[in-house]
C-alpha cells in the first residue's frame, strides 16, 4: 500500500513537471536544477556565475529554502530577478512549488533559470521540476565517500561541480578516487573543478552554461 501511494505522488509530480517543461521550452529558457548538501556553496556559485554571465545571458533564480530569505537577498543584490520559496519544512522542491512561483518571474526576458534546491543530498534528486538538467555541487571538504552514500544524486546529474578546490592543500581528499567513483555511477557526467573564492576554474563552467543556453535557442 505504501509503495502505491509514493508512486502516485511521483506521477502527479511528473505531470506538473511536464507542464513546466513545456512552458520553459516555449519561452526558450534553459533551466538548471542545482542540488547539493547544506553549505557546499550553491548561492556563492550562483553569485559568481551571474557576475560572469550577466552581460551576455539574462538570468533568473528561484531560491528554495526551508525558511528564510538570506540567499534570495544575496541573489537580489546582483540585480537579477529572484523569487524565494520557503518550503516550510519540506526538504526538497517539487514541480508544484515551481509552477506556483513562475508568474512572479519575467519569463519572457529570462534565458537561463537556476532553481536552487533545498540543501539536501537525498530527495531533491527524486523530483523532476521541469528542468533541462540537474547539476550537483559538492564541496571537496565533503570527502570522497559521497558517491557511495548518495548515488542517485550523481546518477541524475548531467554535471558535477566540485567547489572549494582552493582548500585541497589542507585536505586528505583523494580527488582522483572521488572522480572515479562519480564517473562509475554516471559515465556521461561532466565534471568541473573550481573555487568560488578564488575564481579558479569558473571559466570552464560559465562557458559550458553559455553553450547550453545558445544550443537551446538555436
Ligand atoms: Mg543557498
Ligand atoms: Zn525531501
């Protein structure tokens, strides 16, 4: 009985996700569902990405948090349109929450929409919200065991961003092992190594985004 109920919830979610996707496709908006554990640097990555791309790509952001507006305020200060979802306890965003806030965004003038999911390595990967791709952000301080413990995140993502590489000299992390483990779960995974603090490696990430947005509107 339990299994049946859960599969119905996911089916209902997928129907709404398809509606969202249709709307995004109509408007030519490339959509990224950005997932990570708490504190990996999702909002910092978005701020740096916006700074690098905002003269060439028009960006919008949906911020998901259980409570609070701090992240949305950081995004707002960059000048791009942003809307905050407070899930009130729910540990992930679902398609319905996204559908509800879309009227708050100037969709006709957005080319790249980031959906910053709630910080959580488990269930955000289970819910489609209508995105083009899921991207997983992992801080190198989180260790090389994460692919073993949270495989779905790596399997569902098109890209893996490894943040805080400026800290590598102070860590015992085996970077090659981490990447091998991630790639064995998802051989197509694109991996970016960068530091939001120093800016190293950001170019490869923003070039990738620029190409994906251009491809969607070709
Ligand atoms: Mg955040
Ligand atoms: Zn959840």
